[in-house]
C-alpha cells in the first residue's frame, strides 16, 4: 500500500529482490551485452557506474508523491541474477498509475524470465491497488511487446519519444 515500497516477492521460478547497490557487480555482467541497448540507447555501464546509479535509484524519488520501485530478478534454480523489473508509481486523478519496465540479460533471454517477472510485477501492483499500469515499447521490439501482452497490457494509439504506450487498467 501507499507509500509504495519494493518488497521481495516470488513467482514460480524467480525471486524478485529489492535492488541494492551491492547487486551492481553481478548486474554489470548480466547487462554487459551492447545489443540490450538497441532500443533504449546508451551502452552498458561499468560496475562502478551501475553502483552509483543503483545508489541514486534506491535513494528514491525527490518527489515524495512518486515511488521508485526496483527489483533484481534472481533465477532460483541457478542462483543467479538475470535482469531487473521496475515500476514508477505516481498518483493520478483516477488512482495510482505505474510505469513499468524490464530487462533480462542476453544469456537468459528466450526462457520466459521477462514474462514471468513482468506478470509477477503487474500482479503485485494490482494487489497494491494501482489502477493503471503502462509501459512504453519501441514498435520494432517484438520481444518486449510479447512480454507486455503476456502481462495483460495492450497497445494504445499513443506514442512518446517514438515508443508505443501499452496499458492495463484494473477495475477497483
């Protein structure tokens, strides 16, 4: 509930753990493939850069009405980190809205990890009475579109910075 916090949760194969700067070394290796940046831009961060970014993220939003929720994805059977999911929760005139995103390292793609993590995240947000969930996905990123669709989001006709807005609205 509000205020929103990133608490650990699990899905059948995954543990989603609140992001911490100590995850930076392992996550730098997970996210080291430059191809992961094809649709989002930039390049892989060094462990030091990622540690600094994680420290800023875990410090929270400077706006007290906005909650930054970030998790690392741990594949339980292999006892390793494989990616991240995140939600930025903001108040709106129709209840809270969450903008979500995910990334799974290239070595773990194609195994349903992003789908399972995104479904778990959306279910968690619904439990916390978030009313709207959105994601912005590049129109050529078929894998992310498939993850969004599997998590119950549908594309809209709205675009932002060349990406399509996907959304899911919960009945409360």
